[in-house]
C-alpha cells in the first residue's frame, strides 16, 4: 500500500461538543458506532483546553532469562490506557460533578452552587465518549465504557489563563475484556 496524505489527520472536536459522560450506575446505552446520536443521560463537559485529549497506553513487562542469558519469556505485568484532558468550563455544574462527585455538588450558579472537596470521596465510575471530526469529514468516536478518574491536576486561578480542571481517567475492561473502542466512519 502506498503512502496517502488522505490518511493523515488532526483530531478536531465536534463543534457541538466533544467529550460526553454518564454515570455507569445510570446504565446508559453505550454507543457502538461513530455516528448514532448519544442516548439520553450523556452530558457534555464543554470546552477542553487547546491541548486537546491525550491518550497513553502503558505496558510494563518482565523479561525471564534462561541460564546463559537467552530471553525465554516476556510476561506483561501491567497494561492500562489513560486519557487526560483539561475541562475549562470551570463554572459548569457537570464539570464540578465530574471532578468532585455528583453528591458533593449542590445547587446551580443562579441559586448558588456548593462544591465540597471531600478527601474520602472514592470517585464514580463513568462512561466517556469523545467525538471528533477527522480529515475528509471522517467521524471518530472513542468510547470508554467504564473508567475511574485517577488524577486531578493543579487548578490555577490567574489573570492569564482560564481556570480549568485537568483529569486523567483510567479505562477499565468491560464484560468483553475491551477497555476502549474507537469507531471511524467516512461521511458525506
């Protein structure tokens, strides 16, 4: 197969929103393609910083050697996929709920919102959907059917930058053993 510039693409967010989430406990209908509208219950977390979404695959292995130094076995000791992004709609109720938990955020901006940072909060399993438009109007949908937030980055309150909450989510395997699905479809 020859090289093709048509296969080179940036990842651009869908104009109406790119990252959606729902609680696993709400039993949402998890998408299985790149184009079907998301089911009721998914909420958009709004604008993401210009750094976009970063996906990291971490594989650790142990090498077993025989007498004489030959490698005879390699065993995987860790295999995980993490996604990181920074939500910059800091005043959004869903952004605060994602970071601090649904039960730790009450009220609204108009009535007065209270956000509690509870050290013993264990987190909520969430479904994540990342919708993108690729070169040639190819739709890309990354589905993480079950994930936990494993890190919340530093929040900077400054004149020079938007306040935002950076999260890292760790994808966990579903009942089929898959932790992440990526669907791609060319559209007119």
